[in-house]
């Protein structure tokens, strides 16, 4: 039989090397014997016979033009003639009318199967989608790219789309075609570099990959960059998922979040690694599923008075030992703990129990794993080609090319995806310092200056600002936090004021100085008082979070309690002192799991916390102290309303280095009673210590870290002290108190004189 398709083109098609199969397959208008007709062509390698059934039910035999399974039918009169608006044959211009015929095929056994023609389906991309994608501003790209479940003319299937502008051809391989991609080679949108194909019959749960032919003639199989689910590592296929199946029940939480100002509300954050926080039987490596984790973690946070959990990265990652910080599936919650719907349940359940959910997000770098983003289409697509810009020397990973519109679009779209589809309350951005500086961790000559000759990564700066603008505009009440360890100015200041736009910045300086001070033997601390007082010089230049995170208890550092000096009693007292000082210092608080009960061993991502320690009174005492500190912050506006304003803090005495004593006031808005914090960093009891107060009256002792309830010596001032009428510390009145050893005592003004 004659055909207008050259044999060389047919051979290229059936071998899987044809770069644009939609120019041959599907419906095409032709001149047939002097008349206009429609040629419908299909590649059906499993079919022995095939027919076209049009919208009127008429059945036409398709001719087998190649033994590998290339079929064609000439339909006369025209069947749903294709309509094209562009000369280059961009498939986005086809109307839905072109799917109104179906292909019926018979396999070797004679079994009949009827499907829509993938090459007749209309594109999922609208003109507006293409405009936004071209601009790099399609922040809902997760509604178009990846694997989208669709129904076209009654035929259920999945629409696959991927950005791979330098690939010669792209096939979709998976469970739906026996991993033979020759019959499902995608169509290209030439101006976008996006390959797309609707596959009838593909369904939720099917595994798939994109098989790309690079410009060098090499075939590579890649996971979907926008895939919503993935196989359990070490398997690497993406999985078709439907993100609309969960029925959310957190409306009250979401409305309340949008109405609150996170800067003036209490925030006690519990940092958690889901893979090791708690183990259980029945799953690989003892990993609990998201639903079980939700119930256990919500109950624990409620009992401990934590307001938020911060999850170490939940995006799919190939190597568990990276703790999630080397992600491959940026849009897929890790399958280690269940399905996407299971993770939705986790967030929903936490919200319904009054707990916010923050996740670590890693736009700074990605791993080199062959199925991931690295050299995705055979070229440096997501990363820089120059290793001085594109490879991270410390982590052996690739650095995103923030100057490329499509890459910025991918990352910002990913951030918004978690807030949109999973109702996440905030994103903590990892390794921001490595993004801001071109010479980060590089020797001279190993980095490329910016256009002005400087070390600032101008493209990354613009990206971070765009990211923060998008998050705060589209999701009121959601927060962003930067792990930024340098003195970069304005990290948590608005973009319109020249800042990067983050809600918060981690105070790494406070963390380093405070731990350094606490490691000193108490007898030497009087020589290092400035390590504590220095933080208040800059405390209100940013909106700070005070972090005692996982990074402080790994890589040989030891656990927090093991870093404390002294004998056993002093170690516990110092840890209680550290926490009490931290919780009353301006800023929001973050503590890594295990620290809340004095874990002795440094964190092991395979083993997790030693819960058995709670059999001992000393460890239960630390746990109770953290719970009470969290509650204290929540119940007392003066400990959270003005965390980021100098109006909320006042030194009473920061000069008594000889006794290693610090005394300060915390204040709130309106009529919130002031809080007086007294810190004794030595094991020496300070009897009848006179402290100046701003107002006369009764100062009730509302907290004492030396309480016997926490394992202390029970030295204190219960129930409180009346002011004496004697001015002190340049204040009109004073109280006389006993300062317990290695402890913090906290007083609240109960009445005015």
C-alpha cells in the first residue's frame, strides 16, 4: 500500500529515534487522489489488526504499512479535520474535536481493545500557560507538567509533560506500555522545549519514567522532575498520583493562620527527622507511616506545648544518609512513610490538633544521581555547565542555575506546591549562605565573579526575593525562614526595603556564642560574659529564630548535655539553664528531637532518640522543664509579642561578670505584665541578691529551673517577693531574691503598688 510517509521516516519512528513523531502520528490533513482527506496513523507494536471508529460509530480498517506495527487509515470524507494555527505544527493548537475518534486494535490472541489516539488529544497547555512558562512565571506549573490525571472524551488517562529543550526525542515508558516507549514518543512544543503526550489508559499507581535521546545519541531514563510520587529507594521510577483525593478538614486552622501575624505570636518549634524520631515494626528500617506518625507526634507536641514541628526534608531522596538534604523528587513526599495522600493526612491531622507544620526546603543544590536532575536532557539544564558555578565543593552536589527563567520557575513553583497541595505552614530554606556568595567554600580562582566583579550571587538574590514575594502574597500567614550564617544584611527585611523578604532568620551567631559560653567551666565564665551579651547588640536587626538544631548534635559534636561541663548534677543543671536562658531570650525557639529530654548520645539517623532514658527522673525532669518553658512562652505575651523589637527587652544588669549573673526584663504590648529573668551561670547560690525593678508591687516567681520537679535542688523564692521601696540598678524600686545555682528564676509583676 502506498503512503505519503517516506519509508525512512517510518523506520525512524519504529526504531524510536524519530524526533517529532506527532508530525506523522495522529490525524493529518492530506491531498488524497485530488481530494482533501484525513490520514490517521498509529504505531501499535502489539496489534495484529487495527480500526478507526469515528464519532458517528463508523469503523474503518487501518492498513498495516510496516511489520513493526505502523498503521494508517485514510478517512474520506474528512474525519474531524485538524485545525492548526501555526505553520510549525505546534500540537497545542488542536481542538478537542480531534480526539473524537478511537482506535480499536486486536492483539495476537484476538482480544480487542479500544483507546483514544494519544496524538489526537488536545494539549493541556493553554495560550496563557505557554506565555507564563515562556516568561518563567508559571508558579502553578505543577498543574500542567509532570503526570496529570485527565479524562478526554470519556477516556481516562494521564497527560505527561516534561521540560527537556535539548533532547532529540522523549519517550514515556512505564507500566502502561511494558516500558517500551516507541509507541509513546512525546510531542514537542518547539518554543518552550516541553514534551507532552496524553496516554489513554494510564492510571494512578502506574510507574513511569521519561526516556530521553540526548544530542549525543545517548538514551537516558529520568525520573519526573515534577513527579508527585516515587518508588521506595533504591528503586527510582516516578508514580502517577492524584492529589485531589484527600478531603481536607483543617479549614479552621487555615483561616486562623491567615489572620495571624507570625511575628507577634508564640512559636516553639520541635525539629524532627521522621525516619528516626520513633520506630515501629512492619515497615522497612522501622519507618513509621505518615498516619501513625501524625497521631504520635501530635500527641507528643501537645503534651510538650510545642506550637510547630519542623520536618527535615520530606522530598524524595535516594540516599537516606543525606537526611533528605539531597533531593531528587522535589514534588514527591518520600515514599519511606507512605503515599502523598498519607502525607496530606499527616499535615491535616497536625492542624486539627493545633500544630503547625514547617518543612525544610533545599533550593541550594541537588545530587548527581543518574535518574535525577543532573544533566537532565544530556546538557547542563538545571545546573551551570562551569563547575566553578555548577558544583558544590563541600557536598559533591550540583548548584542550580538561578539565572535561568525555567529553573527559577521550577523552584518557586515547587515552594508554592507544598503550601498549596499540602497546606504546609512554612518553609525553612537550607544553606542560604551558599546561595548568596559565589565564592562560598571556594579557593581563590575557583569561582566566577558577578558582572560587577563581586562575590555576590546576583541571580540567587533575585530568586530568593521572588520566592519570598510569591509565598507571602499567595499564602498569607505562611512563613519562610533562612538558615543563613553570615552577616548578610536584611535577610528578614521586606524586599521593598532592600531585604531578601524572609519571615525569619536563624541566629547562628547566638547559637555558636551561647554554646561556646556554656562549654566553659563555670569558674571561667566570668571571662567570657561578652559571649552572651553580644547577641543583644544585634538581636533586633533581624527577625531571629534561636536554633539548637540537628547540626549541633552530629559529626562528633556530641549531644547537648554531653557538651555541658561539670559532674552529672551540673551537666543537667547547665542544660536546664541553657534552655531557660534560650526560651527567655528575644526570638522564636527551635529544639531538635532528643534534646528535650537530655539525650546522651549524639543523633544517629538510623537509631533515633534513646526513649529509654525517660525511665530516669533526671531526664523526665528536663522533659518537664521544656514543656513548662513552652507553656510559659505561650501564656505570657511579654515572652513572645515583641521578640523582634527593642521595646520588648531591657537589660537590668549585664555588668556583673564577676558573679556570672545576667538579669533582664521582657515586655509585651498594651498591658502585658513585665517579666523579670534572673540567670546565675555559676553553681554558687547568691543569697539576698538585690535587683532593680521598674514598678513597685508583688513579683511572683512563675518559673525556677532549679525546682525539684526538674531535678534541681529546689532553692528559690516561692511564691514571690514584694518590692522593698529601695531603688537599685537605676530603677525606682527593687526586690531581694535568692539566685539558685546554675539556674534561671523568672518573676512576673502581679500588681501595681
